[in-house]
């Protein structure tokens, strides 16, 4: 089957689905092709915090009603070291906030919006192959339900994640990838228990980082730093709660336990492609870059890429600007600032791996305490954190 469309989007995660909505709002037609099932995308537990900048983008396309109804607006976060917990008040510091609203919920809202407008979204597609992106007529081929499809498009957008096919079709001579692996991983749990805190707690403890986040008023999300090669089988529920009590504890505060409904270990990595465009192919979100989770920037970066690309594609069809040619440079300029922030948060809050020589680890830990005492004691440092955490502007 042959189709013709303006924009062929590979990937129906939040980035691909949101781009479809932004294009629809500008009257531009598109097709979305995804190799996973709809249920898989809805079941994946991912990020939980939306920057003010991301909320603004979702609002601009009328996709923020549920978010405003069910999302939890947080005025700030807590930073904790050696049992001392300090509130960083973003609203006071920079007049901005963040909203706790799970990526799954964002995806559910986007899927409902696509259902409502009858978008062409092909789930469980196989052999998804972009080609001809150096020519004026790129082609996206795939199989779906036993039928072969060929989509002829003006542009192809890779919203297909870090392991997606789109980045891999860029010739090695035209792209390189800058990477940093961290010496740690996060063990994350979801628990059916009301959060024991009103806002997120990021804690440095001699045993490692711990964090208390949430998904709603009845579901808590908690994390523990573990070694990158650790196995989830080593972590009984009891051991996890013990670790969380130990690392998150402060005098007079109680961490409430509840049934753990999900647990997994995620490695931490920073990675940025040297370009987000090649001919008529554009990369957005994890297809172009990933961050460690510490600053909650993964989903937010995807949303900012898509906002920039959607606007630039719109202007291309209106003939009002040539910003599309500049998309990669602009998105990477914002992305490197975000990478810096995520790395800064990660380095400030994680202890070195157990393989680090003891004297070096002791020095590093004490300098991290110095850093946390400085950040929590300085209005300027708190403002810097707040400006970045709530999201840089999307230009
Ligand atoms: C989460 O709720 O999953 C979460 C929140 C903040 C982070 C990372 C993860 O920095």
C-alpha cells in the first residue's frame, strides 16, 4: 500500500505523538509508525516531572486539561545531606513551578487526542525503514498486519528512542555521539502508599543517593542508587525499604511503606548525537540524546525538541521562515545546557562506585557535602538550580 503524507513520524512515544498533535494544529498531515504495541507504550513506567516549559507546550495545543486536573503542582524540591533537609522554593526563587504527572498519563492523553482526530497511527509495525532522506522524496517503508506499506513524505522524523533505527541511517561520516557512563544505576520502585512528603526529596547519604518521588496522592515512586551491575534479584522488598529508611531518614519524619507493585534497575548514561538532522531526517527526544534521570530532563527535553521542530516545520509550509535548517543547532544548544545540569545534579548527589579507592571516595564525599551546603545556603545557587529545574526557555 502506498501513502503520501507531509511528515512521517517514527515512534509513538510522547515525542512522536506530541509532534503529531502540533502538526495537526497547523493543518499539516502526518503518519505515525511504531514497532511496539499501544499497550506497551501505556504500561511503561517512565518519567514523572514536567517542567513549567513543558506544561506551557502541552497547554498550547489544548492538551493540559487532565494534567491540570490530576497533576500535582510542586513549588520546589527538597535537597538532603547528612539527614538535613532543605526546601528549594522555585516559586519564590524564579516564579515558576513543576508538575508531577507521569509520562504514562501524558501518553494516554496524547493517544486520546489522536483517537479523537482519527490520526493514522500504526502500532506493532515491523521492518520500519526510512530511506532517501538525502533526496527531496524520502520514503518510510514498513509491514503492518501482513501488509507492506510505503509512505512517501516530505520529511521523516525519528522519535524512535535511543535504540531506534532513524539515527542509525545517518552515515558515520556525518554523525558522532558524545557519551558519558556513570558508575551507578537507579533501583526504582512504585509503591501503593501515599507519599510521605509533599514535594520530591533528593538525598545524598554515605550509602548512596536516594530519592522520594510520587505519581499521585496514593502512589509513591522511590529510588536508591545501586551499582551498575547489580541484579534486582538481590533486592528483596525488605532490603529496599531498609535502604530507603536509612538514606532518606531525618529526625521526626517517617517514611510510610506500602506494597511494591514494580521494581527495576536502570543504568545511568549521558549521550548526545553531534547532529539532530540529516537531509530531510530530523531526530527528536531520546533518538538524539539521553540524560541520567537525576534532573528529570528526559521527557522534558523531548517535549522541547518537538516544540522547536513542530514550529519550524509549520513555518516551512507557511513559507515564513527557514528555521527548519537551523533546528539541530538550536535544539542541541538547549540540550547541552540540559546535559550540563543533569550531570551537575548527578555528580552532586551520587557516591562513587565501590571500586573507587577509599581516600578518593572520602575526599569526593566531603566535597559533595561542601557543595550541598553551598547550594542550600546560597540564594544565587538556589536560583540557578531553580531556573534550570523548572526548564529553560524553548526558543
Ligand atoms: C520520577 O518521579 O520518576 C522522577 C522524578 C524526578 C527525577 C527523576 C525521576 O529527577
